[in-house]
C-alpha cells in the first residue's frame, strides 16, 4: 500500500487521527514531529527557542527524506511541512495525501494550550485568531495540493477516520 500522508493546519487532528487510521488499516504509524523530538531529544517548542525555526525546518526536511522512503505507513506531518515544495514532492512520491481541515473556531479551541505551538504562542486571544486566519490564508494553496480533504470540525477522531477510509476506498487505495 502507498503511504497515507496526513497534512493540514495545527489542531486539525493529524496525530490522533493518524494513530487510529494506522491501527484500523493494520499498518505502521509515524508522526514527523514526534520523530524529530525523539531524534534530537528535545521538544519542538524548545527547539524553536534554542535554535530557531530555520533549524527546525532543516530537521523536518531530513525526517521527511527518511520517512517518505517507507511503504505501508500512515505519516502525520506538522502543519508547516508542506510549505516546502520539496517535502511535498518527496511525500507524494510514495504516498497519497489527505488534508484535514477545521473551522477557525475549532482550531482556536484545540490549539488553546500554551507552550505547544511556537508558531502561535506569545499572542493573546484576539491576536491568536488573526494569526490563525492569516496563516490559513497563506497556506491555502499548499494544503490544496492534497489528493482529498476531510473536514474534522464537529467530528470525533473515529468519524474522521471513517471518512478518510471512505475516500481511500473510492480511490482504490484501500480495499478493506
Ligand atoms: C507547525 C506545526 C506543528 C509543528 C511546528 C510548526 C506549523 O505541528 O510542526 O510547531 O508551522 O504549522 P502540528 O500541526 O502537529 O501542531
């Protein structure tokens, strides 16, 4: 089976959905951010603080190179992974890309916990909403490169997984 690559904005549930999807399909699961954190023995917010975003993006690229060589794997990316066209190319070469989306309201609620999302942290409520709206607009065209899209607003992770599997069946990627 081709890899199934989950892309989308922060707070759209790529990690939680990816884990359940992999279990349901009986294949491996890899989360890019978790792999980067394990390899560097450092959380991503800490990496941003100590080394800056450019360093993180270099680590992200190296990890994309490693995981995109795999097969039969559900890969959850970070919200900014596909900003880099080379990452998109690598991930697409062995995989089908599924974009998860959510309303600004849902993203705001799901990413409310401070200290986890360095791209959004340091902004108060109003600024945070504006930052989300601006980033969503900026990234609209990169998320549109996905092969299919699933809206996760008001859905449980299990419902999202069922929606993804339905879309993959239509495309002949899974037969279960
Ligand atoms: C980022 C999203 C994060 C993480 C990093 C940068 C982004 O991943 O990769 O903080 O630029 O959108 P999640 O989408 O899993 O939060």
